[in-house]
């Protein structure tokens, strides 16, 4: 499965390479980032933290702030898929070396799209940006990219009920416990606010089932 943060960040990492095999730090960074994303989405916090530390350390071997900045940006994107937001402070202190593509992607993740250059974003987000967020998330083919987009819209406060349903369905289909629990929690609050006790019961059952799988 393609995962946007890894591919987007590593496209920049490998863009400077020749036809020669990539240096070990690039290969190791890619492998560690992929392990981080898998563990994070699975809800395995300790494993995710270890994998991310390896990815960051491998990028830091170059002594080049821009590579570490790109790794930090990948973490921010991954956290967005599970509705864990911050201002990406570790990326921010290194962003001076970032390319226009990374800067636009970082702005996209914040939900403030005034500084986003649509031409610099990954193509799967073009329709979303052009529509000001008012588009069918299901049109984004890659499930991870779809969840990141849903997280951005949630952060904006502009996600529609159908978008929440899409996010839940996406995380459920992939078996990604961390984002699934986050999005089920969002829907549970909506059901409670609406006084829909049947929906509340169904959602609590789903949350309980997911939680029962943790550690297995």
C-alpha cells in the first residue's frame, strides 16, 4: 500500500540521487519511516516511537536540517490521520531548509490553506484544495491519503458527516486501530449530542471490539 508521507518525503530524499544505488541512510530512513507509520496506525505506540527515532537518526547522519525536517513532516501527517494535531514544532525549527513542496504540504496539514501552493501539493489533494474542502473524500484513492485529508478537514471544522463516515470506513477496512478509535470517538460524540441512543450503543460496541484487540 502506498503511504503518502513516506512517498512524498522520500521523493525529495531520492530526488538528489543519481542512477547509483541510494546511500544507506536513505534506504534506512525509508524502512524506518514505513515501520513507524505501520506501528502508529496499528496503535503500537512504543514500536512507533522506536521506529521514528531510527528514521530521524538516519536522516540526521547527513548533518542536513532539510532531511530531518522532512522526516518530522512525515510524522505530522501520520498523526493527522488519527486526529492528533499540533503545530509540528520539530519541523518548524528546521523548516528553513524545506522545499516549496514541503512548505505547502506543512501548510496544508494545518488546515490554513492560504499559504498552500496547489501545484506543489501531491496530486491526490488537488480536487480537495480546488473545492475548498467541499469534495467527496472517497475520490482520494489511497486510504492513508484519504484519512490525512479527513483529518485536515476535521481540524478546519469543515468536515461533513459523510466525511466522518468515510474516515471510519477507511480506517475500519484497513484495520488501523488508532485512527479508527479516534474517528469512532468523533461519531460517538455526535450521536450522544443528538440523543441517538441506538447509534451510541452501536458505536460503543465497535469501540469496545477494537479496544479488545489491542495487544494481540
